[in-house]
């Protein structure tokens, strides 16, 4: 593997001339391992690939077709980086010429190379088109997720108010427990973060960044959106059950039974007088 230091310092493998001093003394490092290359940013003002700033300290894949700029003031001249593929190609052509059949074989490889280029272009165009379709579908999904989540928040708020006005009881305690579960579902959802991820993925596709990078960003955002949609669906089903149970709870507390003291009946004692006097007129 060959490493190239890039910056304003004289000892750098590739020296950058920047009168504004926006470029760091040792701005970045380009590592070349055969046909694979990565660039790592070490600067304060950033390294950009096709206009997108890369994360400092993290090796990022790069190709000779990419436009690499430093602090957005200087661009990398790929001519300064030896191309192993080009050297191999030249060696093969010279060897074939020495044998005597070089021209014919060179013409064959040239045509084959063009066909491969056409196939690659068609493949890249198809992949790019598919990514754009996925981005549009993802945009619609995120919009629906946002609307569904906002609706869930409104339902939660309305139900919370109803719960406060209901009398305490075992049924109400069950409702309150379910509301706690719904709230935990809602805490798992971060709509602003999802929209930021989508914005990054969309920008990556529009700027035609490395296909693998764009594919990864789109896929990760799709997975997060699917997870949020499933969580909202589970919370919505539980909310429907909560509303149903809440309707079955009376708004008035049950009347308390009063313990009335037992009423004692007065007894009248009647005495009989069977005296003869009672029969005298």
C-alpha cells in the first residue's frame, strides 16, 4: 500500500499552493492499495468529495472520477497519483507490439474496453435511476410516518385529559398502564433524526456520490423508516383499545352505600283486666 500526504508543508508528497492558508500543513492522506483508494481528512477546514464534506479521521473510499477538494480552495490533481492499471495496460500493449501482433490485439482490447465502459455506464445509470425511485418512495413513507405520529400525539393528549376526569378504579388503572406503554413507543421515534438521515441520503444520490455509499445511506434510512412505521402501528392499535376501554368507564363515581341504623319498633304492653267490674253497665 502506498500513502501520499497532502498539504501546504514542503515535506508532503503532494504539496498544495494556497495563498489564503485555508489548507492545513498536513491536510489529508491518500492511501492507494492496487485499484482501491481511500482518503482521510486531518484538517480544520475539511476535505470534500464531489462537494460533500467527509468526516475527519475516517478513511473514505474514492476513485479517480471523483472531484476531491481541500478546504474548497484546491483540488487534487489525479495526474500526480500513479495509475497501476495504466502501467499494466501500457506494458501489455508494448509486449504485443514486440511479438508482431500487437496492433490487432490492441484494437481488440480497445473495442472490448469501450464495450465494458458502455456496460458500466448503463449499469451505473440503471442503479442511479433505481436509487432515485427509492428516494421518492421513501419521501412519501416519511411524510406518512410524520402525519401518523402527529395524530398519535393528539390522541394521547386527548385521552390523558379524559383520564383525569374519570373516577379512580381498577379499570382506569389498566388504561393508565396501557398509556404508559404507548408513551414508551413514542419515545422510540425521532422524526427530526429520520428526516436528517433522509436529507443526507437524497443529497448523496443527487450528487452522484460513490454508488456503494449512496446505497448504504438509502438502505439505512429505509430500515429506520420501516421500524418507526411498525412502532407507530403497534402504538395506534393499543390506543384504539385504550379508547374502547375508556368509554366503558362511567364519568360519575359510584354512589357510596350509607349504613343506616336499624329502627327499633316500640312495643306496647296491654294488660287484661277480667274483673267483674268490666261487665257492669
